[in-house]
C-alpha cells in the first residue's frame, strides 16, 4: 500500500502544465454544450430538452474534452456544435418568429441570471470531473496541477471556484446597499463563524482521513496540514477586515493592492521567495507556507468575483456599478458626468470592459514577469490569469443568453447545470469523498484507458443523478 501511495504521489508531482490557449480550447466545450442546449431548447421552448441529452452535452462532452479529445478540443466542439446548430437553423427557417423588446425596469431588484447559473454549473462539473480523472492515465499530465511555475486546467479550477464564490457573495452586499441596513460587527462575525466554521470542519476531516488512511498527498500543493477547504473557510473571516475598508476604498482597488504588495515581496525580497520554495518545514507556518501565503492571492480573486457581481446580478444598470455595490437606478443618463457614464454599465458592457482591461494587463505581465504563473503561491500572474479567464467565460455565457433572449421571459438553463449550481459546495464535497473511495478501491494509475474512462463516466453519472434528485426535491444544502 505504501509503495502504491508513493507511486501515486509521484504521478502528480513535478509537473509543468500546458499552454493557456489549450486550456481555453478545452474548457470552451462547456460554453458550446450550453449553446447547443439552447439551440435544441429554442426549437421546442414549451418542452424541456431530454435529460439524457442534457447530460451528454454538459457532462459527457466535458469529460471527452479532458480525456479522449484532449488533443483535439476544437474537433469535439465542431462534432457537438454543427448538428445542433443545423437542427436549430432548419427549425428557425421553418418558423421565423419576431423578437419583442423588453421594457426598461423601474425598480432595482436582484435577479437570477441564467448565464451565471450556467457558468457556475459548468465550472463545477469540470472541477468535479478533473479531481477524479487526474488519478488516471487517460487524463493528460499537462492538465494536472503544476509543481511551482506554469498553467494547467486544474490550477485554473481552484481559482475559478473562489472567483465564482465571490460573485455569489456579492448578492448580500447588494442587498445591504438596497435596504440601507448594514450588519453590525458581531452579526458579521457570527455569520462568518457559521459559514467558515462548517467548511473548516470539512477541511480538518479531510486532513484526518488523508493522514490516517494512507491516501496520497502532494505536500507542495498547500502544505503539510493545509488543504483547499481550509482556504475556503478563512475567506469569510478575511472579509471581516476588508468589508469596513471597502466602504471607502473599492474592492477592486483592495484586490489589486493585495496582489501587488504580495508580488513585490516575492520579486524584490529574494529571501522571501527562497523561503517559499525551499525552506525546511520546521514549524506550522513553514510546513504550510503554500496555503498560508497563497491565501492572499485567493482573497484578491474573491474580491474580483465580488466586484463582478456588482454589475451582473441586478436587473438594470446602476450608477458606478462597475466598481462598487450600487443600487441607484439611472433615470437620466445625459446628466451624468463622463466618469459616471463610463462606470455605469449593464452586465455585458461591464464584462467586456473588465475582460479587455485584465486581458491587456495579463499579456503585459506575462511578457514582463521573470518567472511565470504560480498556483502554488497564487502570485500576481496567477490572480490576473484566473480573473481574466472567468470574466471572459462569463462574457461568452452572457452572449449566448443575449442571442436567445426573447424579451418576454428569462431564458432557461439546462437542469444538470442548475442542479450543480444549486448545491455547489456539498456536491464538491461529495465529489472529493467519491474520489477518495475510488482511489481506495482501484489502483487508478494501473488500469487501462478504457477502464479509466468508464469509471469516470459512472462517477459523473452518479454525481449528476444526486444533483438532479436534490434539485427536483428542492433540497438546497448551504454549508
């Protein structure tokens, strides 16, 4: 057992990742699957797309993209997209209905936007698939987490999870702005204890089982005792410090400051970088330095997610929502100053604006930076990459919804994506537990590619069934 454990640890160690362009191509299958579902639903809007077709488009296509079609994701996109588009086009020509414009809302309300549900659902699905697939040979090593410098699909996954949580958490900030009622320090502390304490318990339980069941562990990922659940659990407590500051300083500015200050230490304090990479693990801090210091980067990503929520969660454009949680509806745009006009945006405009700004900055920093992206330390290039990718992904999902918007009713979402989004954290936990059980029952690195694919497919089917059952029974578990 110890020999197998060592082999599994070596299987996920010392990796250098792949290119950002390839990661974009592989994950684009999620957007194409959503688009194809829309094509099929648009031909029969009174009926839902068959749940099996839904599963094939939004689960199986992603599984294929990270395994069998990992070297040809564009071909997979064409294989999936062309038949669905042709079917929609034929139906469109046969029954050409005119679109009606919707009226401007008179009151600001928070809405459930389909493209956000689809984005989070797709992100959770590919994350759930990858955490098991990484233990099989059919999953390319360039998609697994890199050792120190580089980019990979799984490195992007953990950052995207934090970013999406930030988007969701911005809803409570907008509610406070809308009602004018701000929670006191004690109430916020108790709320942080409730949300963070539960996830921290999960992190400690994972630590216990990893240490006592001889489960493989990658120490340089987060440290000896740290794991991703612990990082997630501490975010609500970090917000207790940041929330008061954000009333005077925009969250996006705080996020940039954290990243730049941390990057300054890494680049211009050589002993600090040497400590992060090669120091002996002699105490709790040095033993878990990856988890502790990368937390700064994840805080920055979380704040960027919150800032994004400010302009995509409302039903209409509000004043200066590009950088603050504004709920003030603009009644006469002509009276606004130039600054107010530029920073008062709708979802698509805001996403395109920030995507462009972050994209330009990412290209500049990758050209200038002496090292590379590092998920291990969540440095400035990593934060910028994760934020740029997620803003770009949200832009694509938003464009899909805009294309199918009919002005009468909100566009619908595939059941599998809505199900994953509705119970994201508990399903992520179930995916981790299931991954552990599979690894204890099967020597994953020794099975053939065909067997590995079938195991991952059964695992995907299991998770999708559980998520759909929870959705149908209206069971929503918030940890």
